[in-house]
C-alpha cells in the first residue's frame, strides 16, 4: 500500500513540475505568453472560472477536469509573473495556503473540539478576525456577482449571530418587501425607489432560499438553462418567422418542449 501511495505522490509531483517547466518555457519563448500581465489575464481567468461553473452545473466530469487544468495554468501563470516582480512565487503561494488551512482547522491540527459543520464555520470566521480582518464581510469580493454576494454575506453574518430566529420571520420579511415594492411601483417618477425596493425583495428571497437549503445562484441558472432550451425549441420548430407568430402559437410550442423534458 505504501509503495502504491508513494507512486501516486511521485506522479502528482512530476505532473506539477511538468506544468511549471512548460510555463517557464512559454514565458521565455512564446510572444503571446511573454506579453501577458496580471491585468490582461484577469478577464481570461474570469472566463475560465465561468466555464468551470458551467461544467459543474451540467455534471460534465470530462469538462470539469479540462477546466480545472485551465485554471491551474492560470494559477501557475500568475505565480510566474509574481516571481518576476519579486512579489511571490509558486512555493510561497502553496506554503501560504497550507499554513492558512492548518491555522483555520484547529479541530484537525490542534486540540479544538467541534460539534459539526456550523461550529467549524463559526471558528473559521473567528480565526479570520484574529488574523486582522477588519470585518466579517471583508472576505466577500466587491466584484462578486450580486446574487452570490448576497448569499455569502448572509451566510457570514449568520456565524456571529446576525440571523432571524426562524424561517417564518424570513418569509414575513419577503412579503413585507413585496408590499413596499408594490407601493413604490404605484408612484410616478420613482424609478430609484422601485429599484431599491426590488433589490430588497431579491435580498430577502436569497435569505429565505438559504434557510431552505437552496443555492439561489444555481437555482436561477437552472431556470435560465431551462428557458433557453424551451425557447430554442420554439425557434427550431416554428413554421414561420417568430415575429409573425402569435403568443398563443409560441406558447403551444413552449408546452411541447416542456412535455419532452
């Protein structure tokens, strides 16, 4: 067993070393790779992350493996640029995250006892504060998509007790925000107020979803994909231009698509 484990470890190290070597060669010899900096890579990294997210949602294991490789390349690329700027290198990056994981898991690498997942999350946030984080919310990126950001902020503040007592109270908040939006919508020249109240509805719905164990980003994306499939069915089965079709005709094809799922 130990011999097999050693062999697997050696294979992992060799694969990682191979990637580092290729990165060095590309950075030195390829005109495109030489030209890149952290800013030019940023949007490409975001694109790769979304491609991974798509593959995960589809449970496309082959795609997940491929996209993980692309992201690993980006990590190595940033580390290479960091070493050129005398800021950090891949060794310091890996050691830093290892130390952080050890520090934030005292129930594994220390004597701390925990009762379950929620206590692990509370300890994690407490340790982050002790490391100098100014706010419980400091780890939520400003550029994160709004729906995910709302969920993450609510989940983080929960760890310090900023939480409704039960889901009934959360749903009452949803209904309250809907009523306030309806009132704002009846007023003229009140676009900002409507947007503000609509945002409150979304935020409270995200909170209710969290109470019910629903990931709102995943739920919405699945609906997006369902809508896309059904509308593309309408386009493919339409006997005439969509602009010439009635809503009833399109709706009939929509129901056909729905029946095939």
